[in-house]
C-alpha cells in the first residue's frame, strides 16, 4: 500500500512537472503620442502601464486581459463650452489643451504567424474599455478647469487598437513582447488617436 501511494504521488508530480504552462501573468510600460480628432490638433507625448493576465493554450495565438493606466494630452481648436461658455457663432473656437487620465480594461488577442528560434512575429487586435478618471482643460482665455469622475461628460470610452511587433523568449516560461500599435477612441469628448509603444514582460505561473 505504501509503495502504491508513493508511486501515485510520484506519478502526479511527474505529470504536473511536464504539463504545459498556459496561464501567464505580466506587466507593461507604455509610451504614446496622441492627438485629438478635430481642427489644428497637436500630437503630444503620454505614458502608461499596467498588469495583465494571459491565457496561452495554443502555440500560434493567445488571449490577454488586464488593467492599464493611461495618460494622454493634445490641444486643438474647440468651442469653450467645457468652461461653461456658450458659443455665439461657429467662429467662436479657441485653442484648448486637454490632459486625460484613464483606467483601461483591455481585451487583446495576439497571433504568432511566424517564429524562428526564440523570436516570433506578433500581430494584435484589442478592444479597450476606458474609464476617464480625470480631465483637465486649459486655455489662455479662461484658465484651467479640472473634472473628475462623474463630472466628465464622456467618461466611458471604447477604444480599438491594432499592432505589429516582436516577441522574444527569454527562458522556458518567460517572454518579452515589444509592440507598436495604433489606437483610436470610437467616441468621446475629446476623442483621441494614439500611436503607442508597449513593452511587456510575461511569465508562466500554471
């Protein structure tokens, strides 16, 4: 009986040791250049970062969910209604600078259509639900206004992104993803477009 128990324990330990890891955790840092959709907008730098949960069952594709923090900024010609000023005509646009902070809940699918040794090509598509936590607007005419939480008119945004990048296997269960991507807010006020570079380290846990 003791030998049978030892053999059974040894069997399960061996199976667990040889099982393929398909659950990964990771962290990322991001840099972005963003611009609003509108008139005479500027492209300005921003940053972000987050944590991720990855399910990687199949060799050539995997899924990721997570939580990200994002900072974006841009300026452009806009109506001053955010300052409580009603425009009197279509000519009443002024230059307004916007600084937006948000928390994102991204859902991303990655494809690995080509690999050679420890290197692989990454192609991604993402759907990101953004919750704006704060929005600042400033202008020479009306100064600065800061909105938080429910004061933000378009607080929840939907963002779509596509990217093409590179994956490097560092050891058996650790990978480095470097991914440039193009991201666009489907709606929002302001609505941002962004070019983002994400550097992400992921490691297998189960």
